[in-house]
């Protein structure tokens, strides 16, 4: 609503009242003019009658009735004059009341104008504050995007470390299992080892049933001495980890959809290892990186035309030509090393706000 609309709404009733009073004043003024005209006519008649009176003194008796009639006319005119005077006085009163109402209306208009100016200033202040708040929100949104991207970078670095740790764990597990298998064979082929193992088994049984602390301590010392002899020949034989035979861990291979609706996969590898592999540098980390990528290509059956390896925010990625329906079909892949599954990757979409942040930066 504009200022003119607000003023019109606030002063409409007062304006109608003023208009009505003005019309009333105009009507009464017309009556006054008519009365004045009649007074003027009557005055002229009186003058004429006075002239006739001086001329026709002799005809006084004859025109007595006419004089009486004229007197009645004069009385009527006087009465009307008084009525007109009374009406004039009433009009003056009404005019004074109208002037007072006009002043009240003008005062109300001034009050309304002051209120309008006050509200306009409040509106300007609010607009200024809103503009400032919008600017602050834009800055905070940018800060949030940076924080989200930093969190993603941190997560990808942690994931890359977990990948290398999984490869290392797999190698250690293979080494331990080889030693454990050699120990099992020696138990059946080497009499000395077989004797030590039988003694170890018996002592462990006694330990499980021993209740006297002194006896239990002696059994533990004897058991330790036997195990030390075994460890001298097979260092890792008695240290097979509980998770040596457990399934490989599962990780998320994160992806997001670019502006064309195509999936971009964020590879869980370090940029340095990726560059080293690209340059043909032979390092354990570079080999693990290439092993992961090779398994991804093989198990997802990727072709040259399916996408390109790129860098997103300085991190290795695979920009595919797959839409979401095609990604759902792919599901995931295993990473194998020496015929053993090191990791299982499941394709997982980035959280929506993180996807918005990365596509905004792109």
C-alpha cells in the first residue's frame, strides 16, 4: 500500500464531513443572498410608499386599507428578516464548528503524516538490517561450504589411510598365517615341537582348574618357559590375531552428481600416491593405489567411454557418464590382493549439503 493510499484511508471520513459542511454552507449562503435580495426589494417598496404617502396625504383615508396591508407586508418582511438573521447566526455557529472540525482533521492528518514518516524510517532501518543480515548469511554460507569441503578432505585422507592400513594388515595377516601353518606342520613333524605343544596344552588345562594362587603362579611360570621356547623357533606362531579369519572391512566409495546429473566418484587415494603412480614410481603406496583402481575398473567393468579420471578440489576422482539409475546397478566392488579380499567398497552418495557445496565450487 502506497503513502497516498494510507493518507486517503486515514482522512476519508474527515474529508466527507468537510464536503458535507461545505455543501450546507453553500445552501445557507444562497438563502442569505435571497433574503438580502428580498430585504432590498422591501426597502425599495417602503421608499416608494413613502413617496406616495407624501404625495397622497389627501388620500390617507382612501388608502388606509392599503397602508394597513403595506404594514402587514412590512411586518411579514420584518419577521422574515428576523428569521433570516437567526438563520445567519446559526450558520455562523455551524461555520465555527466546521472550522473547529477542520482544525481537528488537520491535526489528525499531521499526526498521521508523522506516523507515516516514523514507519517509513522504521522500514528503511529494517531494509538496512535485512541487507546486512543477507550479506552475513552469504558469508556464513561460504564459510559453511568451506567447512564442509574441509571435512570431506579430512574424511578422504582418513579413508586413504584406512585403505593403506588394510593393505598392510592383509600383508601382516598373510605373513602370520604362513608362520602359523609352518608351526602346525612342525607340530606333527618335529618331535621337540610336538612335545612342547603337548606340555603347553596340559599346563593350560591345569591353569583353568587351579584355585591355589601359589600353584597357579608356578603353572604360569612353567607355561611361559615352554611358550618362550616355541616363540624362539616360530615368533608369531602363538600370536594369531583374533581377526585373522574375519571378513574384510567395508568402506563407502563416495560419489555426487555433477550439474549434468552424472556421477563423480571420489577415489579413496592420496593425491601424492596418485601422482607417483602416474609417473611410474614404484612405491608400496603407489602400488596399493593402482591395485585399488585396477580392481575398481575390473569389477565395475568400466570402459574407456564410461568416464575420465580427473581432479576434484585437488583430490583424484572418476567423472563417469553414469546417471543415478546406472550407479544403483553397479552397487560396489571388492579390492583383492594376492587372491584375498582386502576391502569391500559400497557406492554411497554424498550428504545433500556436502554435494551442494562441492557442485557450487565446481
